[in-house]
């Protein structure tokens, strides 16, 4: 069976199609983007993600291929080559480090909501979900607001080109982002900072080009995934007034709710690996060198693992793969959880209702989530 990831039904509301593919063709092939395989079942995705000896990330790590301007560690490296990059970054991305950023992120969330909680239609994706990660990563990268705005503007053009499959602009804007990363690395080389990703990478005595590539990678991934995940979570709440009320009455339930929302709205459809040799997956033979997309959005709704997978169930066991698995499990998972907890918590505390005000504008492959989300935010009655 052929799978077309650009079918409008797959782009805007993929889950019915994914459920059909899990039943009828869980290891599917597509002729798009020079051909690739797509895995839709939880067990198959988990197997590939956890086995870097068989499935490498060094050839192609996302479908469609977007790394036109150089390899960017650690995502583009396998162990042990990728290990020193994670060793440098991981201590800066713990739950304890996320807690250091939390008070400032909470203040910023409240400032953003000042302009949004009006009872009139607002785009919560652009005005809130896309803004909070920019602020958070300015703190993480230790850059000022002006520098982060430069990064944000370059990222917006890059991300739009990625959604439109505009390879020429993707390459052009990737080089712009590389230039920004190179300038930041040069600054940190001259004046290292404590608790700073570029400084930590430089201190690890890693190749200069790869230090720049790592900072460039962090710039993009640190803004894309939190933005669409927070937007998706808000969209879910807008359609579930009872859940809104339950979380307002019991904010201690929010961490468990976030885990279930992460399962339902995993931000990536198409992270990829490439088999080093011919391999059988789900009864189909995949040849060495053929890209394999791990469709996390489908795996996390696999009915073989999650009963009633399309339902939100508070307290469901947290076996989701929203942050990936294995050596490339998302390094920023705790920072993402903090942003979701703050972003949703402040929104719920500030409002008495969140209601849809129009259809969302969805991302295209490889991300999944709204880039435009019209809602009405009605204020708490004093």
C-alpha cells in the first residue's frame, strides 16, 4: 500500500488514516520525497528508535530530508560519536535546571496573557504558544531579547519554507541560522558563561564546526516542538470545557494531564532512521539505505498499547513516545514539561473559559500541531 503524507486528510486530521494503516498496512511505503517507509505501530517505532546499531541517524533523521547544510550533532550522530555532545548538554536540561527558569517563564506567560484574555477571538498559537518557547530559549542560550528576536525571525522563515517543502529557502535560512549560531559560539569562546550550552560544548573540546552545528540544532528544535505541543494542548482544552474546569479546580492534576496530552499530540510525525543492512519490520523487507519514518503520532495512539487511544484518560500509564526513545530521546524533555505546565497552568488560572473561535491552521509534515489556533479567552470574574 502507498502512503501519501501530503494528502490533505493526513495533514489536517491524520488519526483516522493512521488507525486504518495500523490495521491494514502498518509498515507502509511512500514514493514522496524520493521514497521512504513509514511505521505506524508502537512496537515497530519503539524497536527502530531503540536500535542504533541497526538503524542509523547519520544518513537521514527526518522525512523529508532537510539537513542540506551540514551535520548537526547530536541528532545527526550515532553513539559513541554523539555521546560527548549529550554529555555537555544534558546537565543543562535537567528538571532542576528547568526549575531555575520557571519563575521568569511564568512572569512572561502572564505578560503575554495580558493582551490575549479579552473575550475576543485571538490566535493563541501565534500570540502565546509560539512566544513562550522563544523567551525560554533566550534564557537557556543566555542571549538578550534582540538576539532572540533575530533567531525567531529567521526560524519563522525557515519553518514556513519547511512546511511548504521549499528546499531552496530551507537551505538559505539554514545558513542564516548557522551564521547566528557561529556568532554566538565566537562570543562564548571569548567570554565563556556558566550554565551555558555553547560554553559547555566549547569546554568539551569538540570540533568547532560541530559545536556551531549543535547550537544551530538547539535553536530550531527548542522552538518548534514546544510551540506545536502547547498549541495542541490548548486546542484540546478548548474543546473540553469539563476538563478545563477539572484542572482549574485541581491544578495538582496538571502534570498527569500533560503526559496524556503529550501522548495524544506528539509533535513529530516523521523522525527517521536508515537501516545499515536489509532488515524485516512487520513482515516487510526494508533494504539497506532506505529511509524509515517513525510516525510517533500514530504509535502513541496504537490501540494495541493504549485502550480507546483517541480518548483523553487522566492517569493513563505514561508509556508514550512523545520524547522519543533510546540515545536520541529528547534532551529537552524536562524543559518542555516545564513550559507546558507553566503555559497551561497560567492560561487556566487566568480564564474562566477557553472556547474555539475558528478552525486551526495545521502544520504540514514532519511536525504535527496547530500553527494558527483562534480561540476566545474569557477572563475570571473578580
